[in-house]
C-alpha cells in the first residue's frame, strides 16, 4: 500500500503505491512509551525525528514521547496533512495507527502535521 522513497527537497518520505480512501488505516505499528527523562536523552540523538509527543501531555514541559516502529515514522510534515496518527493501547502495549484523512492518490506523499514543530531545528524539518 505504501513505499519509502526519496522525496525531492525533503529526503525520505512515504508514498502511496495505490489509491487510498479517506478513513483507511494505512499502517498499524507497535510503539513504546518513554518517560520524560528518557525523552530528554532521545531528543539529543538522531532518533528525535522518529518520536511523537504523548498526545495527552502535549504542551507540558515534562512530557514523555512515543517511539513507533513502522514506516509511518518517515511521513514528512505538512501544514495541510492528508493523514493522522491515532494512538491506541491494548494488553500488548501502545500502537500507532496511520489513517488517511482524505483520499490519497497513487504516488502521492503521505504527510502528517507535527505537533512539536517548535522543537525542530530548520535543518530537521522540510515543509
């Protein structure tokens, strides 16, 4: 359904291999929750770009993060995204579900809105 590709001017990104209907689950990836102290360490490494702010702690100075293990971590930022991450948890642990917000055409880049945009340096972010 998706493939990792080089996106001009952005580096790696996730592209649709086929048309994806709005509301479709594109991927379900396992994740781990990291405490604020662990997040502070991760934020100083290359893994920072692949973490997600805990949705229920966004805006807090002591928020932890979620680290997902799937292709969805390669979605680039957009002010007008065509997908969203839905977080859920079961007895196995947390999951990141990438869902299409609107129809996505074959070959189109799948994008997200990064809620922690202020934490990125200019070199880390492509819009």
